C-alpha cells in the first residue's frame, strides 16, 4: 500500500522466527532490515533486480536474510541456509497472520547487499523479503497485475519417495 511499517510492526515477525528449529540450536539466521523512507531501505532497494523493484517500491520494509556459516566451535555449520529457511517460514507465516504481504525474493545482487549491510564473510547472504500492508492491485504496473494470484503447487506425489530416490 505504501503505508509505512515500524520496528514495532516487525518485532512479532522476528519473534516468530526466533522459535524456529536449528541444528544444535545454533539459530544461525540473521535479519537486517530497512524501513521505508530510510537510507537502509534505499540501499537494499538498489540491490533488487529490475523485475523485483516494481513489486517492492511501495513496501514498508525490506529484510535481508543471512546465516552464520560457522558452528560455535568454529567448524562449518552443516545446515545454515536450511535453518534460516525455517526461520524465514516462521516469519512469513506470522506476517501473513498479522495481515501483511510477505514476498521473498532471490532476485537481488547478493554481493552488493553484503556490502551495503556490512555482512561478515562468515555469513551467507540468502534472500531478501519485502513486507508491507496490502495495497490495490491496480497500483501495480499492468504486466504485474495478473501475477497477483496464488501460484499452483506441484502434486505431493511429485516430490516424495519411499525407501529410495
């Protein structure tokens, strides 16, 4: 909608993410956010692919999802992106329950996002999330309006196997 979000709007989403399961309870996810109208938002927005910018220009916040790739003892973590994915899903579900639009994206320049957010080298930059209050579909560019519908899902039998691949 273009309506501003506040840190207080985001905190329940981050609290939901906090409770996600993780390998050895390391909780490797890290969320770096920028609220609309701030330099952080503008910096994150500039990293988005051209096709994602029309979706996000009226977002209330952009959130960069990262994960610590090291275990507390310094050894490589076996599942940082998987664990961050669990946290992202919790955040997304809470956002939806809170009446927000939650849009995850891989279409951004991860190296540039790492730079603008000062992400340490031992952290993986995974994805970007746009958050906002619902708006009017007619405010989107014409080419994007038809895409504002639920996407079809693959049938369950297409991704499950019993006993072996």
